[in-house]
């Protein structure tokens, strides 16, 4: 199985390489002249009350005084609009242009900025997802607090997040992100610090279900995190980043007694340095709910360098490829491949994850966790735009940042399958080392501020049938 995953990683890396060359050819085509050309004489921006003009212009595929073929210009206008929307700074972007008899073109860009300051009250469930919490419906398993989020800080697309969370889990953190620090606006960074503690923690997986321990008197798990990531934007769709993180983890003796391999070697604390690099190509029309385009991402992660106390030594590669295609007649087809290939070493439970976390799961297995050293995950989705996107004007709301609400509905059918390879915990991990599959149908609701709500009805390989709720795009 590792050899099969290796072949898929090599194949998808080739896709990354050739896609990069294709984008380079498209970029070079912008300066070529044909018999049907236009000259971009002027670009006029409006509606950017806070956002600086240079932040907007860095998303443009074309610029003033460019001479382009009409076909290339129209494609550039379309892509520029998608780029601006994908900054998550604007609710709406309208680009219009007028060309005179001398082929001189004036481009007008009308922007509707979002609301950027969000003092967001926190009320959340402790469990991995809503579907798992619904099994107990225990409201004591909740957190509350405040997440103060300032997006587009100083009008430069910077973001500042300060979080204070109390309740079952507690954490205090700050995250600051800058899109660029150099003159050509291509190199940026993100820095963060977080302190987290919890009275309950999952300490093992038995029969592919998480097993947890809870103490009401004291916190059973504590972690300090700090990290920094530098990013470089190679082209509009291509980026390269590198990150360095430090994590200090301390658990109670109770946890070590329940699972001696929670933190190897049989210890109650761990210090860890993590270094990672990531290369990404993203040509999707929308990052929150894409209908066409591709995403390819390759990450290499090194956990531990042998310099800190009880530091593990683990290396893995992670690759994601997603494709979205318009079939016409309101139909869209999407597919994705995700694969992880590690060095295969036996590492602690805490540092080992495969399927069942974040958005990496087979639909129909939301309540299962499958750990292992390697995995591959394949998803496919056929969706029909039941109600085309329509903008509703709520006249009773005075704010322009909220009173225009886009809304669209999609019905879809899907099928997923995956394989997890595990060398060490097969007795308590029975879904590993075999193919699993799930399929079903659902309906998606998509609106502004990147809000996606999905209602799925899924069937897995055991014939189990259930409704599930999700709050992000399926692929």
C-alpha cells in the first residue's frame, strides 16, 4: 500500500509541475498583440472606503497601459474578479469596461467591502463535529468566550485575532498576519501564540471510536504553542511557504496510565519543534465554495530534530489535489485526492493522525477515526444548481455590508472511498488496512461571508444510514 501511495504522490507532483508551466504560458500571453487588441487606458476603483489601492491592484491580472487581445483581456477581467473575491475583503465585485474606436479601454471596478471588525461570541461544542455531539446532546460539553477578529487591519489585508475561551476547554491566543513585507508585495508572514488547557482529552482509539478521559477537578491536558510562517507569492495562483513551530505539551499521570503510548516514551510531557514547507497552486473560482478550477498542494513536514526533551522524530509528506469542472446545464462535477506518506516509524498516539479529522473523512464515517502511518482518500461530487445565486436586498437593514444577501442552493450526489495503512494498532483499528467507501445525497446552502451549510444523507459500507450536517464545502 505505501508503494501505491508513493506512485500517486509522484503523479500528483507532476500535475503541480506542469500546471505551473501552464500558468507561466498564460501570463506571458498577456503582452502579445493580435489583430483584435485593446489598450487598457485607465482603471477606476470605487467603493474601497478602507482597503488601500495597492492591496486591490496586487490581485489584478492586467494593468494600465497593457495591450492585450480581447480574448485574453476578457479572461483576465474574469480572473481578476475571482482574485478580488478570494481575498475575503469584499462581498461583491463588479467590473465593467468601455472601449472607444481607438481600442482604448477604461475599466471601472465597483467594490462592496465587508464588515471587518468581529467581536464574535464563542459558544461551541467540545466534540470533533456536530454529529458526534448529537450522540450525547450534553450541553455541559461546551465552551464560551470571545474571539476578537480585526480583518483588513489598517486597510492592508492584515488580520489580527485575539481569542479568550472559557468553559470545558480554555485557551488564550493571538494571531497576526501580514500579506507582504517587501516592496513587490509578494513576501508575507504570520505569527501566533496560544495557551490551551482542557478537562477532557481523547487518549486512544478503540474499534475506530475515540475514547476520552475527563476530570472535573483539574485540567488533564495543557499545551503552549508558538509559531511563525513566511509565505512567498510566486504568481497570482502560486505560493510557497515555510513554517517553524514550537509546542510544549503536558498531561496528567492519569492519561499516561490509561495509554502509555500517548506521549512516547511513557512520559507526561513533550517538547516539539516542527518545520514544514508547502507549495500550492490554486486556480479555483471561489475558495469557500468552488465550482470550477483546481487546487494542488504539497506539504513536507518534519516533526522533531532530537534537540528537545522527549522530542519525536517523524517525517511525512501530504498532498491534496482538487478539480472542479462545469458540465453545463447547471451541473458541476468535483473530485479530490488526498494522500499522506510518512516514514512509517512508530510514534506516539498524540502525534499520529490519519482519517477522521478536519475535512479528511469518508462521508458516512463522520463518527469514526482511523489512525495509521499512510492513507489515501478519494472524493467525488456531482451537484446541480437547484436555485441559481440571487441577491436579496434587505431594505430594513441600513448597512450596505449586510443588506445585500446572495443565496444559492445545490443538490448533490457523492461517493467517497479511502484506504489507511497501519502497522501497529490493527487490533483496535479494524477499519485500517482495507478499503472503505460511502455514498449519499444532500443539499447545500451558500451565502455571503463564506457561509456554507450542508445537509447530507450518507450510507457507509456497513449499511449504516444517517443525516449529517457540515459547514464547509465538501471538496
